[in-house]
């Protein structure tokens, strides 16, 4: 674009161009404001209709169930108000980035265990390392994974484990830090929240604890049968091993729930009773199991297509599962926050309920800050 000549006519032209540019910017802002206002009005109208429908459903429920319905409605509303799906996407992204690093840590550590095992326990190790991936990965992806795992497990690899540890701590702590931020948002406790560096340190130690637990539990799963046979008579050891095989998945579920409860408990700026953190953990665990079942069904369906579709479908399904898993974990935090808001168990919760409890009691009930007095 040629420059405007530095003359009276040129300066006049420059002023006209500047005025036109200001008019265009002003018109653009006005159009943007109109569109934003229209979208906001439509959203508010949809929310009002949804709340009105929820109230009609509530009126038809028995009185003991009305408080539960209020809790459900306000949890769903706060989930969207706090942008849980978007925050879950960030958490899922960092979790996805950390998965290869976590795999390097586990495989590099298990390589030392494999060298000390006999044929029977080597088979147990292969069940742990290859069994779960075979249930969620496509044939081609699993073939590539098994080749890498076989090379790493053939000998202990401190370099592999060390590199994976550094990467896993960095990426994993970022995901945990985002979850801690969301818990604070769920409780509307930004004013009482920890400073950024304190929260990052807490996320780092939680990530370290998770990695240590994973590295410690997997060798126990492999060496456990060998230790039982060495310490107990054959008959008793075999019976205990049979019982352990039945209790494997329930025990895994309890471990996951304990980890989630701990995350919820330490994520709140003040101390809540442990029992108040259990409902969110149960909800997250149920949602996680349903997400895993949905992933499995999707992979079975996508496995019937052509090769290109299978190769694309598997990573998409894994990313979707991570996102849904992050959503259910954060929704669990929202559920715990609303339970604490409706039925405070701490002095901080009672003070916050008093501060937020202004206005009409019916409006407070609809906002989830006060249960129905009739229930």
C-alpha cells in the first residue's frame, strides 16, 4: 500500500481514512455486542426453561427425593458454569502427553524384575505388561507396543526409566495442577486458594506419590504369587491366589477411589471430613468404568472397518476416553462442593453458606445453597 503524500490534500485523505477505520471498528464492536447479547439471551432463556422443567419434575417427586434432585440440578448447572468440559480438555491433554513417559518409567523399572523371574513368574509379568494394552489397543498399535515392550523388558534400562521419570513428573504434575485449580473453582474458594507455587509443589508431590505407587504395585503383582508360595503351604497359597484373582478388580477400584478421595481432600483450601470427599470419588469411579466400557465397545465396532479407519479410530477413542475420565473426576469435585454448600460440615462452609444465602429462600434452594425445608 502506497504512503499518503505529506501535503494538505494527503493529510486530509489520511484523516478521512482514520475516521473510516474508526467507524468500521465501532460498527464491528456493535455487531459483536449484538451477536454476543443475542447468544447470551438465548442461553439464559434456555437455562430458564430447563430450570422451570426441573422444578416441575421436582414437584412430582416424593419429598425425600427432592433434596437429591436439587443437588443433581445444581451440580449439572455448576459444571457448565465453571467450564468443567474445557478444563477437563486441558487436563486430558497433559495426561495424554504424560502417558508415553509413564510407560517408559514402568517398563524400564520392570526390566530389572524380569531378569530375576523364572518361567512361571515371567508369564505373570507378561500378563501385567501385555494384558491391559491388548484389551484397549488395535492389532496394529498393539503389535508396535509389544515390540517396544519386549526390547525394554529384556534388560533393566535405567536410562529409559530416568528419561521417562523426568517427562512424567513434568507432564503429570501439570495435569494434577489443573485438577487442583478446578477443585478450587468448584468450591468458589479462589480467595482462600493456595498461591500458584504452593499448588504446583502440591501437584508435584501428588504426581511423585502416584508414580511411586504405580512402580511399587506392579512388581508386587508379579512377585506376589512367588512370595506366597515361598511363605505358605502349597494348598493354602493356591487357595489364596484363586481368591486374589477374584478380588483383583475390586481392589483396583478401591485404590482408584482412595486416590481420588485424597485428590479431593487435599485440593480444598480448608480441611473437610474425609467422608465428604467420598461421594465425588464414587461418582468419578462409576463414570470412569462406564467410559472404559464405552471405549471398549467403540474399539470393537471400529475394528470391523478398513485398516485406515482402525488406525484413526483407536487414538481418537483413547483421547475421548481421557477427556471423559477428566470430566467425571472434575464433576466429582463439583458434587462434593455442592454437598458441602448445601449441608456444611466445617466453619468455613457455614460462613460461606451464610454469605451466599441472601435473598428469597426459594431462590437459595434453586441455587443449591439450601435444601427444601419440607424434605
